[in-house]
């Protein structure tokens, strides 16, 4: 699993609270990433050895982007980065 830089920024923005500092970050990660990944595993959308990335979609929501099963993590990251370069 990889997490895009946009997701890290989104988590910080959503999870930081001026009164409680960074404490709510854990809850945001649990609610938004762990729950989403767990549900995808239970639904058999993510399987053992699958490569996937958590990204922000065009509706500014978190989304799981799965890569081909035969790609290694490094190849999947490179494939994703190439896709970002072509979209600009």
C-alpha cells in the first residue's frame, strides 16, 4: 500500500484540531484509511499481494487505486507517477 502526497496533506487538514493538536490524526487515519481498506479486503476487492494506493479523487474523496497483480510495489509506484506526468 502506498499513500499519495495529496492524501497525507488531506489527512493533516482533516485530522488536525487547534484544541487537541495532532491527536485526532489517529482517528482520521482509522476512519478514512483503515476502515476503507478493511472493507475492501472483506469485499474481496483487495487480495493478498495486491498493490494499491490511497489517492484523492476528483470529488476530493479518498479512493483505493489498485494496480495489476503482477506489478511489484516499485513498478506500481513508477506506473502511477508516469500517469501523473501524462495528466498535466
